[in-house]
C-alpha cells in the first residue's frame, strides 16, 4: 500500500529544490544575467550619487541595493522591457534617496539625529575647507534643490534629462537650479 | 561670479564622491542571489510542511488499515446446548440474583469487553450501549461479522 504513494516524485522534487538552492548560492549558474553585469559595473557610481544626496554611506548602499532589487523583481534578470537601464537606475536612486531623506526628517522630529546621518569625521577632514563649506551649504537646501544640483553638476545631466529623472518640467528644473544657486551664493557670501 | 559658485560646487561634489571607493563598499550579493534566497527558503518550509503532512497521512492510513479488524469477542463456548441464554431454564438456588446465568459468563465477558473497548465505536450503532446489556452484545456480534 505504501508503494502507491508518490515517493519517487517527491524525491525528484526535493532533488530539484536542492539543486536550485546550490545554483542560487553559486550566483550565476549559466552566464551572468544582464542585471548582474549592470550591478557590477554601475554600483559604485550609483552609491556615490546616493551619498551626495543622503550624506552617509550605509544609507546610500541600502538605497542602491533596494533599487537593484526592485529592478530585478519587476523586470527579471534579463531586464526585459527596460529600454534604458541607466536612466531607470538613476531615477530609482533619486526617488529612493528622497524617500530616505523624508523618513530621516520625520525621525528627526521625534528623536535626536543619528550620528551616521552626517559624513564621518575622517571624510570631512580629508576635504578642503572650501569643499566642506560648500557641502555644508548644500545640506541646507531642500531635497529637490539638492537633487537638481547634484544631477546637474556631478552627474552632468542636461535640464531635459533631469526633468525626466525627477518627472518634472524643464522649467521647474531651471527655476529650481537657479533658486538653489542663489541660496548657495548667499550662504557662501558671494555676489 | 556664478561660475565661481558652480566651480566650487563641482569641486566639492567630486571630492565627496571620490571618497567613496570600491574598497569601502560593504559586500552585497548581486540582486539575483539576494532575492533568490527568500523564496527558496520559503519553498523549503513549504516542502517540510508538505512532507510532514504526507507523513501524517501515511501514518494515519497505516494505522487505520494495517491494524487487524477487531475480532469479535466470543464467549467461552460452553457447548451447543447451553448457547442460548435461558435465564429461566437454569435455576440456581444458591444466589439471590434472579438471573442464574451470570455466574458462568460473568468472569469471561467483563474482562474481554474491557480490553476491546477502543474498537467498540467501529463496530456500528448496534453496540452503542454495551454497558447496559453485556450479554446481548456478545451474542449479536458473531452473527453480524460473517455476513
């Protein structure tokens, strides 16, 4: 009576399951998927972009990892349906950074700011006085102003690309950048 | 003057970004590995649950069908002549009890009936009241099982 039960099928299923686990542990079983290649080639620059927006490295790394995970879950390892993965990633990092800053601002309303929310002391010490002053002034801008300036002056995106990334109009980008530069100029004492 | 702010801004952003090197990044698995872990682990739990349920079903099936059919409790056969209980036919003057047959069947039936109580609910509704008529249960079952 026990031979009637589907034990061979059960064993085959469990064998396949363990093989799947082994393949997942190895990483890329049959050639690197497109998303893994993209991950290895773009991760560092995206973390740098996120650091410029959120200030601290751990949060920036979390942001980038979340964006890659969301990209993989939505479009699979071969990035089907993604015409421009780089633009997708930059937009994702920008949005995730904005969300992280919003969460941090909400948390600051209830508790003291965590020590990792600002750059590490050694990082600050390695910068020149002029750079430190500029970064301090940059932290005083709104999230949107800061994003526009980072995308414009570090990512070297055009106004149209920034508008696409932030999903705003080009006029908004232009006015936001102008306003942000005016604030920086005021705070840095330049005319 | 605007160029000076822009130049300083570019310089500060480049200097800050340059502090982030590949060596400073913590190890993170590629997204295909990082996201594959959770479903696989979930599937392992599902496999364990299915295997446990299957083992329970097999065990229950084995216990239900593998155990021998509860053999009907037969009274010690006293012989063809005395099989029909005839309470009035055998007078026993030594007991005050009006039924004289219990002294002969009483030592056998209560002990066997006590041993077969777990299988009693399977036998059917006809044995629903074994305590009330112990002798009637014994006599009714042998007639029911051969058919």
